């Protein structure tokens, strides 16, 4: 099994981190820059920053905040929300994103995936997918889960992969924020139709939920409410999983102390 990636997600609305349930009833969870740096300090493998209203409200991601987070960060950062053009992607990469997540714009204009992959490489292009079960079939939604995209999940993953998507961020709308566990059936289905890495998103509420995903061969998980509510820390999660024998990257605190920073990972 590949080494697992534990990725905190910062859902950002008007410059503040928020948490909600099934994309609704959002509550303030704090400053995204401070939270991101705290999660990185605690051992996060990567961070994801998603502006959840940029597409709906036709606004731009606040790149100044991205720059402030990047200045103190030593781990990969994916940024998305409101990305419509190559220029939008370039602006995020310029201000410190390592990867750019595209969702609604990719559905409206799939060629954007190809253009981004051709210019910066597939490793920079993360296609975010929000899906839910509708009449026995996984259907894709756009605009923050508000609009049906008219695409079946498997068909969209295959098309996006063929166009150059390097990774998928797959969120179960049905499980989002409920902390009842990941949508393992949807994840299994997605993995069966694409060779690209899949980040599992939506539903983590306990360490056991992460273990269940890893046991089924999924290697990357996104965490939000579980961390924002202070129920667990990244460090506690990783230490517990490592003790159970899961392949986890742990932070060497001695290196961190010597450098006065975030330290290095040890395998």
C-alpha cells in the first residue's frame, strides 16, 4: 500500500474558514491562514484551500491570503474555487499554489483540463468532483453542489482523465459534514474507472472512518469538520494510524526543533 496522505481542507467563504453539512448551514471555523499553518505544523501531508462561494458569486479567490499561507508553508498546497480560465490558474500558481483545483469550469469547458495540463503538467491539475446518488446512479453536480451537471460520475472521471487530469478530489454530497464515514461505495466505484489518484472527501468523523477507507485500498483522505471542531488533531490521527500499522508519514520533531520550522517527514 502506498503511504497514506492526510489532507486538511479549508473551505473558505469571504476570507473565513467555514464548516457545514451537505454543503449547507455553514458556520465560521476561523482564519484559514492560521488554521492552515497549524495543521501543517501538526503534520498534514498537504493542504487544500477551496473558496466555496467564488463560483456561485462570480468572485475571485483572495490571492493575498494564499500568499500569506504559502509564505509559512513547507507542504504542497492545492487551491480551487472560482477558477474559470488559464489566467485564473496562473494567478493561483503565481501566488503559491502547487496545484489548482477546477470543478464547475471543467464541466462547462472540459478543454480547460487539457490546456492546464499542457501548460503546467497534469500534476498541477486537480479536478474536483461533487457527486451524489440519484435514482441508483452517481450523478455529478456543479456550483457548490447546487446544480445537476447532467453527467454520470464514471463517465466524467474517464473523460477528465483522458483530457489530462492528474488527480481527483471526490466529495460525496450525501456524506459531506455528517461525520458518519466516507461514501466507500462511491469511492470504490470511482477507483474502478480511473487510474488517477483519488482524494476521498466527505464524511470523516473518527479515526476508524479513515482506517475503513485505507483498508479498501484508498490512500488519500480529506479532513475538515473533524479538525475544525477540535475533535482530533492531525498528529493524533497519524500517530494512532501508525501504531495500527498503516503506512503513515510522521514528522520528525527533532528536525523541526533544530530548524525552528515544520520539520521533515520520516517514513
